C-alpha cells in the first residue's frame, strides 16, 4: 500500500453539516488505486485455472435465450456472458475479466466510502486493503456471477447514500435510484437495500428525506429501470419466490439461518470482525457521525431480514464492507494514539496472516489434483469449477456404448443447470446429443422432442423419480472426473432410460421442472 498501516494518520472527523453545507471529507489518496490494481491483476492471472463454474455455464446457456427475466435472476449477467462469449468465444479469461475489474472497482468504492467518513490517506489505504483481501471480493472477483454485480451495485448505492447524508445534497438520491434500478436487472436483492435505506432514514432521520422531491424522483427512476424484470416476474408468477423459499429451507449452498449467521463473521475475514463492529458502533453512537446514523440502521435492518428470512449469508455482505470502511477510520485513530507504535505493530501482525488463508481457500492457487478436502468443505464453489470436460467424457462413454439404433434418437436429461451447461459447452466436440434439464430457467429453454424415448440421465442420484417417467432405468456408468474432488457430479450415476410412460408435454412442467 502506498500509505502503509504504519503510516496511519489521524483521520479527519466530519461534523454534522450545518444548514446543509457539506462537511469535510478525507484527502485524495493513491494507495487504494494500487491495492485495486493488485487485486484485479491477481484475479486475472488466476482466471484460467481449474475451469468454468456451474453458474458460469448456466449464464452462457441463458445468454443464448435472452429474456427480460429468468426464474432465478435478471437478464444482466446472461447478456454480459453472451457479449463476452461473442467477442472471445470459449475464453474463460475473457468471461472472468469483468469480474476481476469489478473487484478492483469495489476496492476503490470501499476506500471512497471511508473517505466520506473522513478517513486520511493511510486509513483509506487500510480500508482498501481490508476490502481487497476480503473473502467477498476475492471469491466474487474470481467468477462471473450475479453476486459480483450485486457487490458493485450495493457499494455504489452506499457511496451515494453516505455522500447524501454527509453533504445534505439530496440530488445524490438520483445516483442511488439509478444504481439500484440497474441492479434490479441483475437480481431483486437491491430492493432489499432500498427498503433498508428507507427504514434507516425513518428510524434515525433525517425524515424530511422521505418526502424530498429528489428522493421521490429517485424512487420513480428505480421503478422505471426495474420494471422490465418486475413485469417478467409478475407475468410468470414471481418464480424467484419459489427459489427464495428453497434457499430458506437450506436447499442450496451457503443457505440456512445458521450458515448465514456464521458467514457474517468470516466473509470479510475474522480479522475484520472487530473492525466492522467498531464501525457499526461508531456510526450509531459517535456524536460527530450523527448524520450517518441512518446508514447504520439500514445495515442492521438488511442483515436482520437476511438472517430471519434464511437468505444466503452473502446477500448483505457488501454492507459489512461499508461498516468496515467506517471501522477503518476508527481503527486508524486508535492506532495513531498508541505509544511507540505498538498498536500499529499489532495491526501489521494481524494483517500479515490474512492474505494466505483467503488465497488458498478462495482462489485456485493449489493444483486441482492436489486440492485438500477441507478447501472444498469451506469453499463449495472451488469443487464446482473442477472436472467438467471429464464429466462430459463420462457421459460420452455411455452414449457411445448404446446400440446404434438407440444412439440415433437418444437425448440427455440432467439434474441441474450446471450439468446441462457443461454438456452444451463440451458435448458437441464429443458427438453428444442435446442436453435438457428442468432446473430453474433451463426448463424454459426447451424440452426433449416428443419421440425422444431413449434418455441418458445424469445428476439423478436415486432412480425412483426416473422410474415414474420410464419403464426401464438401468445404471450404465458413473461420472469420473479423474480428480479426487468432492462435488455434486464426481462419482454420480449415469442412467439409461427407455420406455417413456407419458408424453414429455404432460410431465415437463408439472414433474420435471424444479427450482432451487
């Protein structure tokens, strides 16, 4: 960092703006730009290791079926995936470049939020380092995902909100409405942040904001931009509610109330927990920060909703970075008051062990064939980026073993969208027929032809469901990803199913389609 932790200066403390006049923000700093550049560069260097994530394969497929909405997301990331794949077909590096750049941008946003709180140059760099080494930024920056875009949206809106509260210039509400409205084309989660911000203002003030003309205009802009996805959701019965219910029941990674609560304390880093807690306390209690109290309450409301509703624990994580930005200011002041540099030394000693664990757990730094089991246990997504070409090879071996008469009319039915996406990506080169799935929006991308009565089914651990649809269900092989990694596919059965009991048109929507 250009301004190291040892050089943390006394941060400038913004006073409430008298008569709406802007209060003082921190000075401009170069350190955050250096941190952001390093983060993006590291992510780009590691982008090609392992392989596609199941969600990335799904986004590529969804990009071939562009629409204003999908069962589990908006159109933004599928459209981005299609654009990148059109410019650089089959390039994993190109597909992940936007995420690496977004990660660097989020580091700058966290430092900018700290600056709004009055952070000096060293404190801004410290905030940037905490963000750049956080689990949220590293994991989201490695993969193209809706979470990556959400992180950018939430931090951008938070910066506009903090600046509005600091200066009293309500025109910044337009920035909030613009960013959150565009974010609604990615997921519906920005609506939760909008509710949290309104609740924060209602609880802590300034309540006149709730009827300010710029705030009302921002609300209209938000609804206008969100309308395409909201209309699509309404026309299809709001399928995201079904997905949300499945997540609340724990039928997904990083979901369930206990997992969500645990993730709050590790997703930035355990080291950062006392820092963001200190930031929250300061926002709630520091007299000079009274103007920002609404932001603290917005964080508490959103985090509370996520925990009570059983949402994924990373939904609210960008707000933890906002609290970390505030905490960096508090921590910088604490360190500067220490005698003989002892407190600064403690910060340095705490920071040094922070990078290595996150790099090993969240980034593809270890060889795929030597990945310890505990890495996948901690980071489920790591296992979902390994072995997709070998997965396609396993299915292709079963397909080649079919009698010629069956092989000519066979199709593939997968249990989830990642498997269908992998076969769409790697199947044509292996002579595989089309793959179908009823998982989420895959069910809308087409069902098997009416005469498809020979099916290779993969991703179905138990054959009971398949026997509801076919008279013969035989185990024909198992997935061998040629790497000892535990994920949803490795070692799974591959079935050959014949004798369709009922037409696809009868069973597709009511029995094959599933969300989660």
